[in-house]
């Protein structure tokens, strides 16, 4: 039975410093996936400019996200790390995806409405077409699996719709050129990858809000660039309540800050919330926070230290991105060439 080559694609925007939520929600899983899949991890700088970016800040952020990938444990020999803008095929295939996607599909994308807010007429066309570029990112490598969070699942569904419509619209041409994979068509319909037991990390100042790079309070998050002293200070100042920790998970209901800190401990230690509560249940937050400080510093401070070392050598980071772009291009070029032949473009 014909099947597509199993390949993972994912990426993060270089819009500001990555934080604990990015680490537990994505990076730890990306590192683990290297053991079981061929992985391509992109710094999606073309997505970043859908909102205006200061050029100097963007260049710094691209290198910083790259450093975070490597410091967190992504192996540059085993996996491909590159920034999106170095492989022109992303933009070329995005235009083709724009022409396959239907306006009605794009109008259903909720993230544009959220990001554009009330002043939609002043939003960039790039922000509107963002999901089509995301589809191109994935399909350019015929990726079969994509680790995505809840906020990106709708975009992955759009990717599947675009892939299916392309396969249907050009079924004759695909068959004539023998470019399909059995009866599956030219493009795979990529599947979402579960993110494992990682918690949805919330703000340290408000357990009802997601930890965010855009929160004005730096004490709301632990940045991957924070040193040991800063990590410890932020954990100690994290909002809690007056009650003792419960002994069972049910006791966390209605206590968002308590649930968040227990979830962070569980994520960093690689255990369940129930296991954390079996150890700390009945105790006060002072003792639990002391243990969380030790754990967070042990896990995160070495990442920050390695990031600082890498960022002190920007030419080394640029070399990682350049090498990754060459490897990504080697995969993407023949796929894009086949797409152009299928749709009838004349090539050199």
C-alpha cells in the first residue's frame, strides 16, 4: 500500500523572546520527536512581518529563536533548522495556495478576526493570507505531521482542504506524470500531532490568562533567556491563593493559579499533576514554591546559559540557518518543480 514519507514540520515566529509556555508546550515535544521522525523546524520570519517589525529587532529575534531551538536540545545534524525567508519556495507555493484556496475558506479563519480587531480595513493583506502561507510551509515539504496548538488547528484544516482541492483539481495531470502516491494524490493531508501531557501554561500573575510574550508584565512569564536569579524571583512572586495544596486533582478546580503552578512543576519534571499532588498535597505554597524554584532553575537556567553563549557568536547561528536552508531547499525544490509542471507552468 502506497504511503507518503513520514515527515514533521513546525515553526515559531520570531516576534519576541520565547518563554516557558513555548518550551513546555512545543520545544520539549519537538526534541522528543527527533527520535522517531524526520523533523524540519523553521523560524517563520515571513509570518512575523504580517505585523510591522523593526528590522533590527527582527534580525535579533530570528537569531534568538534559533538559539532557543538549539539550547533546548534540537540536534542540528539530526533535524533541519532554518529561517523561512531563506527558501524562496515558501513564497512561491504560497501564491499557488492562494489561488487554490477559496475566499469563503479564508473568511472563516478566526485568528485573523482576533488579531486584526475592530480595525480590519487597516490590517495587512499578509495577515489575512497568513493561513495560506502556513499551508505552503507544510506542503512544500510534503509534511505528513504537524505539531500544533489549539490556536492553529483551524489553519491545519485549511491546509488539508488546500491539499485535497489541489489533488482533485489536477488529478489528471498528476496521474499522467505519475507524480501521485498511489491513489492518495500529490500532496498528503497532514495530520495534527498531539502535544503529549504538556500543560497549557498560564500567566504567573493571572491563572486565567495564557502565558504570553505580549503581556506587558515581565513577571507574568519566565523567559528562556532569564538567568537563575530571575527565574527564582518570578516563581516566588507568582500569584497563589491562601489555601493549602490539595491532595487530589479535583481540589484544583476553581483555583487557576494553583493549577497552573502544579501543571508547570509536572511539565518540567515529566510527571502527572496527580503525582505532584501526592508529593506536595496538604502543604503550603511556600514549601512547594521552594521546590519549584529548584526544579525550574535546574531545567531552565542551563538553556538560558547556552542561549547566551550562542548569541555571542551570531556568525555561528547564521551558519546553522544557512546550512539548514540548503538542506530544506534540497527537499523543497523537486516538490515545487513538480507542482509547477502539474499546473502547466513553463520552466527552464
